[in-house]
C-alpha cells in the first residue's frame, strides 16, 4: 500500500441533538476566528438548503406537467 495503512474502521463523528440545534451541518466555533459570524453562516446555509429544495420541487412539478400536457 502506498503511503501507509488504511483505516477501514474510521467512524464519522457523532453529535447530540443539542449540538446540531435543527441544522444538519455541525459547526464548532471554538477553533475558529473570532471575527467569523457563525450565526450568519448557519442562516445562509439554511437558506441555501431551503432554496435548493424549492428548486428541486419546482423542477419536478414542471417535468410532471410536461409529462401530462405534452406527451400524447
């Protein structure tokens, strides 16, 4: 093996629900820069995820509309 051994038993870190606080992205601000606005970062990420889901649903609706109205 090149570069050393491979750890096949690596585990993803576990977080409690209080750490996630409704978000799927966990941020640990203790090691970050003091000028970083983590609250705004989380709000932006949540808005991005919400917008992405809305776009996916709209695309699905358009495709279903095309299926029913354009296919003879």
